[in-house]
C-alpha cells in the first residue's frame, strides 16, 4: 500500500498508532440509524520533515460539520469567561487603527465575537454549521455560513475590506486544507494585521496521555515547530506564543507577516521546551502509543471491577472526545449505564459506535450513580464544583487524564 503524504509538506510518513475503526466523533444517533453508521480507521502519524502530527484519513467535512452539528460553545461558563478575556486582549493589544475589522474563523454561536459586536467593532464570523451560525445571527452577530479558505477570503476582502485581526479558537486543527487557509489569511490581513488562534497543544497531549484529543475533527495536532513551518510557506511567522489552560492544555499563536512585528522571546523559549520534550522525534510518539495502551488497560480493568462489585457507573459529558475512549477501549452499556449531558440535541440519542444512551442531566441528579466516568475531564474543576452534592452523597469520579484514578 502507498505510504500517505503529509498534508503540509507532502513528505511520506507512517502511522505510529491506530485506534481501530471509529465512527464520527460527534455523530450521536437514534437507534433506527445504527445500521447506517459511518466508520473509518483512525490512524495518527508524525511527519519527520515538518514535525506535523496528523490523522491519516479524515472523513468528508460535510459528515462532521452540518446543520445538525451538536456543539455550542456557550454551554460552558468557563469557556465563556475565557473567550471574553481573549476578546479583551485583542481589543487592548491589536485594534489600534480607526474603524477596525475583525474576522473569526469557526465562530460557532458567537461566544467570542459578541464582545466585539457589543463594543461596536466591525466583525464577521465564518462557520460551516448552519444551526450554530443561525444562533449567532439571532444574537446580532454578523455571520457567514461556509468554510474559510483562500477563495472565501478573497470574497470577504472584496465586500468588507482587509482585516486587522483574524481569530480562531479550537478550529485550525480541524481543517485539512491548511495551506488554503494560510493563503486566505495572507490575502485578507492588512499589512500590520495578525492572525491569533489557539488549539489543543501537542506537548500537553503527549505529557498527559490525553489520547481522546485524537478524533475525526482534529486533522492536526500542533506544535510550535509545525506551525512555524506552515506559515513560513506563506510569508508569515510566529511573533508570540501563549500557553492556555483550557481544553486540557492549549497554545495561542500570534502570526504576522515576516519582519513586520518584533518576535517575542517566548517563541525561542517554547522552541527550547519542544526540543526537551522530543516533539521532533519518532521515539516520543512510539512511547506515547505504549502509554495509551497502558491507560486503556487500566481503565477497562477498573470498569470491569466496578461491574463485578455491582456498582453503577454513569458517563458525565457526551463529548466528541468520549467517542475515541469508548470505542478504543470497548466501553459499552454493560460497563457504563448511560451518559449524562446538558445538550438537548444529544439527549435521547446514543453515543457513536458503542451506542451508550445519552440522557438528560436531570437523570444524574435524580438517581446519583456510585461512580461518574468524567469524559469532560477538561472541564473537571468547573464540573466537580457544580456537582459537590454528588460527592457529598458518596459519589466518586473516575478519570483517565492525566492518569487513570478514582477520586473520592
């Protein structure tokens, strides 16, 4: 079989791990649709030339992002506060010009852009999912429904003019055609403009063995080295970098045209950290695979033991990430009774692949389980504070990042 080619530099590379057959991560479904469920092999590899980590096969984007897309950013109060701080930082540091224009790629339901709208700043959101784009419009946030690329950037420039800032949050890693996006950014930004985006950081995934960050929507797993390579191909460079304590560990990158803005010392410091972490070494990813396999064994053993003890286990958070864990580990309703979730569009459906029922979060309150398997671990602090009554009633949390453990 032909070896795959890197989407960034076209170098041939190999997978360092396969998670086996996997359904669409956010494809929560009704029972009558079980027989038509789409699956693909989830493999992830490392490119030795540009250092980009990527999945080998990504389902067609229309299978993942559509009019029934089931994720709305505004459901998390912690993320709402994070995006408010993000927007305030942009307004403070990068919007000095008169009548500035801000564009956000993957603006979802407007959780970040609404702060610019409230401040009277010209803005435009771009999101491919019709339902979340409509939710944003209903809040008074100007939003285009579409996929951002070089062609759309040209259209936006023709209608609105150049942008002072282009934003993206937990979006860039979703897009397989990043060269077209980077070209679009170069087209749309004004001379001194910046692209500021953040995504889950590869270094955190490796250090925490957070393998559930690997699923269909995430085509890429970024390091600073891979981002520098990509944007250098389009006449741009990383001028600042800021770690973020969201989504299990993210990195915020500031990109500008080469030579236009000074480069922060944080960039050189992060490059040194990546060298120490071995993010350009295949051996690092072979070790990661072994750590993932060990984590799977430990998690399944604990769930089997809880079942033998007659304990009730319920999943908490019907996340996209949970699809990787449940399918890779073979976790079915025999081990997890149901998954509790606050998202109305997921309630009454079943989890992708293993078909665990997803129920209204009130079912969790009405009849607390013995153990809650925390799929939404990246919101652990917020969730555990909210669910203090569960702990006081004797309930325990089962987590698997950064280690498998039961927390009283």
